[in-house]
C-alpha cells in the first residue's frame, strides 16, 4: 500500500554550519504550509461550544520562520509536531516563531517548543519566539528550569 505524501518536503534545507543562505520564504515553504484540523483529515472537528479545533502554520514573509494560529493542546498535538518539524528545517541563523495568533498552549505544547528549540540550538542556530500567549508564560513560571532555554523577543 503506498504511503501518503508528507505534508512537507524533507529536502535537507538546513545549510551546513557556518553557511548562511539568503532566505526565500516560498522556497522554504513551497509545499510546507501545515493547515489541518484536529482529526488530521481536513474535516472540521467540533470541540465544546461548536468551535473547530484547528491549528495552522504559515511562513513569515519578512524573515525565516512561521506564524502559528489556533490552539496547541491535546487535539492539535500531532499538527504542532508536524509544524515544528518544518520550522526546525527552515534555514537561517535565527528562526522566528510568531505566536500572536495562538490562543492557548498546554504544557505538552510548551515541551514541544523546548524540544524544537533544542533541535535548532543543536544546529548552532536560535529559535526566537514572538508574542507568546499568557498560557506559555504560566507554564514557564511553573517549570522555569525546563523552559530556561526558550528565548522570547523583547
């Protein structure tokens, strides 16, 4: 049985250490926009008061990185994992993650951000978080040692 196509291209787009490539958002995200609903099929999944549980990741046009929109919780955990997998392969010395449109991050989502940060840091690069929601700040307060490596833009 053939496998389904990946939601993103794994073309090894992270340059070798010390090599800086110009950022081209369209090339880095040519087929990597991650937009799914909680059940992963494209169908809207209702949660609570008729809201659809979804998470979207889109490329930033002005710098290397992505903008997450939605909620990062149990329902969207696989989607967040896929999006962060794409984000960690975006080339550049600093990768930006805009969280201004994220309404909620649960503790597991924050742990996924910590892991993505470790992946990028292991490549000698930085993951810079922008506009974190209140829920991320609360998790960082509860787990300061575990979250110490997260870097938030001023």
